[in-house]
C-alpha cells in the first residue's frame, strides 16, 4: 500500500492530534478523505516548515 500522494490544493488543514501509544502526531485533513495521521517527534519544527511551504497549519485545533 502506498506511497500516497496528496496534492497541496486538496489539503484543507494540518494540525497536531493526540496519538495512541507513541505520543503526538500530525493530522492532515483533505477535501475528499478522512484525516491521515503521521507519528513524529518534535512536531513544532515540522509544522513550522509545512506552514512556511504554504500548507494551512492550524495551531489551535484540538481533537477530543
């Protein structure tokens, strides 16, 4: 399965989401698909870079 590719125009929001056992993750929300989650350490530099590249990073969004 994969690799998957999502066009930048399809991404509607990127935000920090709680992970299960490995800590936090980055969630990618798009127009025509459910959230994808990517587990990572040190999320702030990744989110800052994505924001600098023009992706819609939501720093306030929180998921239950």
